[in-house]
C-alpha cells in the first residue's frame, strides 16, 4: 500500500516537473521570438538614426531596455551583415556569398 502511494506521489512529482518544463520551453520560445523582433527594430532604428556616438543609449531608451541588451543585439546582427560593394549599405552576407 505504501509503495502504491509512493508511486502516486512520484507520478505527481514527475507530472509537475514535466508541466514546468513545458511551460519553461514555451516561455523560452516566446522570448526567442521577442528577441528576434527587438533585433529587427534595433537594426531599423540604427539605419534610421545613423551611426553616431550615443546611438546605443538612444535606442535602449527608445525600446525601454538596457544599453547592454542593445550591445548584445548588435553583436549578433553585425556578423550577419556586410557592406554592399555597390551602394555601401548593410546587406545580409548571404547576398554576396556567391561572388
């Protein structure tokens, strides 16, 4: 009888852990999508406001996040971009990978 109760208790604990894991996984997926949308907005603001001193601070204030978040976003964005050989604007690297 005690073994059956322990088994029920273990099942309950495992179910709670599984539910929490699914919740965390869903939250992380949503956060990843949120981060991606923020990076798109950071790049748009960077292009609109031009590269100037204090721009990361301005973008951070505009989006309501810390400057370090913007810095990390730009560290992820810029390795994916390169200057267009024709016009000089930032373009995805894969556009020029074949050249």
